[in-house]
C-alpha cells in the first residue's frame, strides 16, 4: 500500500508535532512525505496522487480548516477534469486527515467552547471524499500536543505510523496484526541473539493476548446471539 | 448600519454573479465593497473590520469552503491577539456569508449527490463566529446562478441588497419595512409627478398588504393561544 502524505503546515520546522510525525515516516519506502510550498506543478502533483492508495492531508487547524497553503493546493490541483467529470482519477483511493489543534478534545461538543464536534467541523473534507468517490477515513486528531506526556507522545507516534501504513487501522484486530508484523520484521532483522530472544518473548505474549481477545470476542458474540433469540 | 463585504472571489471580473452583486452595492454609502488581492496590509484590514457592524464573506464555494484567497486573509488578518484572547475585537458584530455554488439546492441533503446540508458544510464559519463572539447570520446561498430566470435574478438582487443593509433581513415584517423605506426614499427623490404617483400607489398597496398580514398573524396567534388553554 502506497501512502502520500500532503503536509500543509506552513512552518514544519517550527512545529514539534510535525517533527514527531516526520521522524515516523523517515524510514519507510511506501510513504511519500510531500511538504507543500507556494509554487505548484499541477501535473507533478496529480502524478503523485495517481501513485497513491491512501492520500493523507496533514495540517494544523486554522479557523476550523486547512491553512491557505493546502487550500490553494486543493483549488489548483483538484481540477474538475482530474477529480470529477468523466475521469474520477481519485476514485477508490482513501482520504485520511491528520490534524493538530491547540484546543482540548472536550471542547468539541454541543455546549462546550467549540460548540461543534470534530466530525461536523471536518464535513468539507468528507464532502470532498464523497464527491471524488474516495473512501473517507476516520481522521487522526491531535489535541493540545504540548500537554502530552512522553508515553502519550509515544502512543501517538505508533498510531500515526499505523494511520499511514495499516490497511485496517481502525479495527482492533488490525492493530494487533500490524504490531505483530512489525515485530516479526524486527526479529528477522535483529542479529544480536539475546535481543532477538527478548523480541520473540514480547511477540509470544502479544500473540497470547490476541488469541485470548479473539476468544472473548467470540464468547461475547455468542451471548449476544442468545439474547436476540 | 455599516457593512463590510469581503469579496474572496479570485476572478470577480469573469463572474456574472459577482457582477450582479457589485451593481447592487455601487450606490450605497453604508457598504464597503472590499475585493481581496494577494497582498494584505493586516493593520488596514483590521481597521476596516473595526468600522463595520456587519461583516460579509462573499465567495464561490471551492471544495466546500472559501477559495485560498479568502482563507489566506482569515489566517493572516484574524490573529489570536485581534479576534480572541483579551481583545475580542469582533465581538457583537454580525458575520454573514454570501455564497455561490454550481450545484443544485436539492443535492445538499442526506442521500443526494452532495450528501450534506449547506448548514453542515458551512460549520467552520459558524464556529469562527462562535469563537470570536460574532452573531452568525443565515447565509445567502446562490445555487446555479446561470440557470436563474430574469425574474429570479431580480429577486436575488433585492435579497442581496437586503442581506447587506437590512438589520432584520430574515424577519418577514422586516422585509416589508425595508421595501417600504426604500420606496419612500424613491418617492421623495422622484421629480416626475406621474412617476411619483405610480410609486405612491405601489407603496399604498404594499402598506395595505402589510396591514392585512399583521392582522392575520395576530388572529393566528390568538387561535394558537386558545388551543393551548
């Protein structure tokens, strides 16, 4: 699966969130980190889009939408001829959003400071996916990055990598499978016997947990079925 | 009431909708028609905002939001210091939207082509008004301008003028009052006796209609009260 990350942050170098994200994709072949600048070559941009299976718009929320830098890209690159009309060049691809905001998660609801949910605020992107026949993914939203603990930052780092590379990132079993695959890759690559053994032990514990969870899920399903009958 | 119209259309000269709108404000002192360009003087823009009672963002819908030209203005002019923080310089002012779209009105609902209502799509602007303590006005949306009949265009022209100048543009009695005032102004200014008489006749018929409607509204209210008791 090929992922194109369109970074619409006007000041990537100054953003700690973006720097964390950038570190997460540095080592991957299947991810293209594409940082936008003022100048655009429409043909090149469209060619990048055509190569991708998953397209991710990554930006800080400025007045409840993307910065002008990314909006300019949308207005210029996503021409009617290319994205709708007879071509529908993006049809079947996935559209993901990685968004950062300085407001707290709890403010995005009725009666709270921001009044609307993040799903409501991001409707224009969902409508874009709908219009171009793309599959809209659940957005990955980072609230108040500076307040995250070290552990929360590490979890975010993993979630971000999964958001870019895991074909089924919002299924629980998908998550375990993704981590298992990553571990097996690491075990294969590890030359130190002792470290390899540690990784194998972790992998084994994880596998036990997954098996147990699958059992529990099946039991829960059976109980539910009994209740329905 | 002072109204500032911030025109975020990148090609005003080529747009028949914008040209119709522009004709509607040409003769007014209380309206500032402010056409955005690439270069911005933040202090000047903020000074314009401070003078206005009603601020109107006027733009064609590009990918379900304002063109990058207006988004750049939002990102640059509406600084935290100016619009929120301790200043809240826009608090109490009204925020209106005049939007044109090539899609039909009926497509903006669940199950139709555009999937979402216009209210949902425009949430980011409602959230902006909420955040800055502005009063969000019902947007004036022009669907498929090229398909409008001459009569529909004339109605739109009147509605647009009311949207910019009528303090109570979405109340029915407000509408009649606004038209009556306009007529009285025209009668005063008219030097041709015959034409003045025609205008007075129109004004008289209109006044009769308004009186009748106020009677009907009161009767309906009384019936409703009886039902409640």
